């Protein structure tokens, strides 16, 4: 049986007008619903691709030799989970990744990067195991491997969020400017968090409400960048179930364990990566001792827009 307002709705649509009474459930959902299912990438599957990329892709021919973790839920778009990408960057001995800058906020977390350096706005930042290096929006940055072996580290950025807002600007640098690399580490502390200091700080912490020891990377008590919020978590027991309106990409820094995210359960080990989409229940547990997770989130966006909501069971 035809709706009594069917003719009116048809006329409105032909005039590019939508009636709220016919659409309100679509434009005001009762709760968030993540487009993507949780994903898990194993380092044992990723590592052979880092080796191939190092051998088959010349650093002089590309902007970055990086392998981005892509979630098929986004239809071929380069997205790891909503608003965020995670990746691994590979440098051979002597490689220099050309300087550039962009409006997206990005980070580097050292996995196997001893001997590599990230230059950020004229500051030389070492990349020892567990170190975090920030590249805030529109900061010039490039990478160099001054060791005698291949280096690999974990990257994350919020390019998907910036592109969704159509607010992306990108400026390439030049490969010929050797002055970019001739800098000191003076002042690097504004961009670098040494891993040893973060772990030392964790020793003095008490477990949080979820049962894990958690360190939040901060600048003056706030998130390290206006659109990225970063955490280091040590898990020794099963954490409580938790969900939030923001998204997360999790890197396993050390140890082994298991996470239940939504309807999926992942058994993970060192340097694996998995996602926790927004408003999805998750919990983590270590096996055979403590495990460490580095967690990249877009929490800061939701907090600043007063859209942050978190629940724990």
C-alpha cells in the first residue's frame, strides 16, 4: 500500500530536497557503527615484504619506501581504520628518505631502527628501540639510515581524517639539499620520547581502571598533537572490556598475547599490528609474562569536538 506522502516525497527528491521525517534514522543513528571489522597483520607475514621492498624499490625513485596496512572494508582506500593509517618504513644502509611536510600529523615508533634518524624541523632525532618521534603538522621531516644494516620502524598518521575534511596540503623537499641532514640533536626532546624513559615511568604507575599500566604521551598535560593521542600500555593480566568513540591502531612492542576485539580474537606477538575500530568492545591479555602495546588513536579529535565517550565493563 502506497504511503500517503509518497507523491510529496518524490517531488521533494526531484527538487533536491529531502524530508526529515523520512530520513531521520539515517542521519541521526542511535549509536556509532564502525564501517570496518577489526584487522590483524602478523609481522611474520609483513617481514618478507619489507625485504622485497628493500631490494626491489630504490629509495631515489620514491617518496617513501613504506608498506601501509590497508583494511578492505574501505573499498580499496588507503585506510587502516577510520581516520588512521599504520605502516612500516624500510631503509637500507645509507638511504635518505627525501624531506617533505604535510598537514597530516604523523609519528614514528622504532621497532628495528637502531642507526636510523628522523630529522624534524632541523632537529636530529635518534630512533633507538622503543623510541617515539613526532612529526607534527607542517614540520619538515626526512629519514636517514646511517647504520650498516636495514632499518624498519612503525609509522602512523591521520591522513584519512585530513583527506575526509579536504584539508590536506603537501610540500615536497629536495634531494639535493645536503644541509637538511647536517644538523644536531639539540632541541630534539620536543619531538622525541625515549623508550627507556617511558618504561621507567611505567614502573612507578599503578594499574588503570582497565587493569593495565598505561603511559599517555603528553605535552603540557595534553595530547602530543591536536589530532593524535598516543599511549604505551603494559599488560600483565586480562584487561577489562572497554569501548570508545575513537579509533585505535595497536603495535605489539614486546611479548605475546591475545586480544578480543568485537567478534574477533587475535593471537599476537612482537611487531604485529591490529586495529580497534570505534565503539567496539575490546580487551587484551598477555601470555608467558608481560606484553607491551603502543597505541595510536584519534581520541584527541573526539575530545576537542566534545564527542568523546568511553565505557568499561
